């Protein structure tokens, strides 16, 4: 049970970090979606390419035309991350508390 709790904590951290440090940018000059690693934590999930922040300033992880094949799943997961990450952490803490009680009795 403890191993499962640690996996839940790791998933929570992964989802939270992915929410803050990755995003999808839609290029303005061509129908292409780009998954990027943000230079600083930001709350945006997807946005069009901005003139003041061109794509060359971002670290590109994946690029596909006309959109990423996992775009719907990614967007759904990132929109739910604000609720999902704390829920996974609470579930992990609950499992850890149960394992401590079991060990004590």
C-alpha cells in the first residue's frame, strides 16, 4: 500500500509540473501545433503564437500539423490538473495513514 501511495504522490507532482511547465502554442503563419516547455511557470495551457514571444524563445518538445494527435487528452488532463493533483496527494496521504495504523495494530 505504501508503494502505491508513493506512486500517487509522484503522479501528482508530474501532473502539477506538467501543468505549470508545458503548453501548446499554435503557430500564426502555418497550421501547426507545438508542445513546448515553458521557460518559467505559467498558468496558460494553450495559446496562439504571440509577436512579443515568438516560438524560438520556447523549448519545443513536439510539433505536428495541423494539431497534436494527443491534443484532446493533453488539454483535458491539464484543465483537470488543478483538481486532480491535490486529490491524488490526499489519496496518497490517506493510504499512508492507513498503512501506519495497520502497522501499529
